[in-house]
C-alpha cells in the first residue's frame, strides 16, 4: 500500500498547512479526507473545508458546520461556513473603524457592515484571515485545507503580497500625517499625542500579512497538493495553478493527484481512450511527485469508501 505521508515529505514545521487545490468535482474533498487520515497517523490533524457545497459533512456524516469534530483518534474536521464567518469579519471591521475613527460616527456603521457583506473579496478575506490564524494554531501538527473554488483560492494567495504593497503606502501617508500633526501641535503649544492607534493597527497588519506571505512560500510550513482528472478542463486548471504557484509564490506542489482514471477497457468502450492516454502522458511528464487514483464504479460517499481508495493509489513519480 502507498504511503502518502512519504510522498508529502519533507514536512517539518508545525502546524504544517497542506492546501488541496483543483477544479470543483475532481475529487478535492475526497483527496483531502484521504490525506488527512494518512497524516493523522503522524500527529493531530485538522481538516478544514471551505467547499461551499459542504460535501465533507456528507462524507463524514456530520450534521453541524463550523465546529471542530473528532473523526477518529487524531483526525479532526471542521466545515467553515463562509457566510457566518463573513458576518463575524465584517462586524469586526466595523467596530475597528469606529474604534479608530470615533469622529466617523456620523456615518451609519450598520450601512457600512451591510455594504461590506456584499463587497467583492469578502470570501477571500475570510479565507486569508482563517489561514493567518491557522499558521499560529499550535493545537495541530497538520492542517489540511479543502480549498474554495480555484479563483477564490488563487486570489487569496495573492492577497498578502498586494496588502503589503498597499500597507507600505498607507503607512507612509499615515506617518506623514502623524508627524505633521505633531509639528502643528508643538507650534501651537498644544499637548502632543505621540501614539496613533491607526498607525499601530497598520504596523500590526503589515506584520500579520508579512508572516502569512512568508509561511505560504516556505515548504516546511506549507504544502500544495493539486488534484486533476483525465479531462481537458481539470487539466487546464491544473496548468493554471502550477503557473500561479511558480510565478507568484516561487514554489511548486508537493504532490499531484490524477483522480478518476478510467480503467483501460472502460476508456476504450467510452471512446475516451486516446484523450485519456494523451492527458496522462502530459501528467506523467510534469515535474514533482505524483499519484493516480482509478475511477471507481461506486463513487465514494462515506469515509470508508474514501479510505478504500488508498488501496488503489499508484505512484507515478515518487522521487
Ligand atoms: N476515484 C473516484 N472514482 C469515482 N468517483 C469519484 C472518485 N473520487 C471522487 N469521486 C466522486 O466525484 C464526486 C466529486 O468528489 P469530491 O471529492 O466531492 O470532489 P470536489 O471536492 O473536487 O468537488 C463525488 O460524487 C465523489 O464521490
Ligand atoms: Mg469539494
């Protein structure tokens, strides 16, 4: 039997975050469960799903989202409810605004919160905030993430870099405001306030996003696993993800997974043999470690089914 843990090595730092990426429907959630179950043999593992379809609840027979639930000895799972988390986050930001700028109380904060709720980028922000706290979570040795749709995931992974650029500019402007205020107050002989809560917050944010950016690109803290199928669209998305990881994060996936490979006779019967063969050839030529999982006639619908897939895994490249 394949040892997925060996294939994910070297996994050093704790908590080590494993991000499972890939097009919807390829088997991201199933693969995340499989990997988490394997890793839990090494240490306490939390599997978190951002999948809006919440399939994980079905696979693991869980009724309530948003809580950490024990699956087996060292295997825990949690389904994030983006809507609930988005509400929490927007109200946190509203109170931050009112704390930092009490003079803004003329603005209707409730309206701001409502507007934030529908603002673009809220899901990315929820994901990023959660990710940032995951790296600080000392309760788990491994945190496996069943990621949201690729677009949201990649945009989220870009955010720390973007935020840091904005923050540099904002800090610069705020520092100038603070020092001008200081000069004016001194000139007028008024009491001088040295610390500026807004500036402190900006420094805090710069540190927080700097830490996430570093962790994301550090292979001892983060592993990327990309799942695909022998079909054009999942392969297209795989290429996009590989390009993104290389260009934006200067990293490469720790493991590639080709799931739902049709047994040869079925592929021939379906007339899909040539296409599958060409795709698998391309997949096999990609650098890094990779595995294949066959298409099973009874699609996995519960934990035991998924764990049974482990027996069918073949290693394409283990080195
Ligand atoms: N190896 C496989 N063979 C057959 N069906 C599979 C396989 N892996 C996953 N499936 C099925 O494909 C569907 C999508 O799987 P899931 O893990 O939920 O994917 P995703 O999270 O990428 O949307 C599910 O119905 C699941 O049972
Ligand atoms: Mg899923």
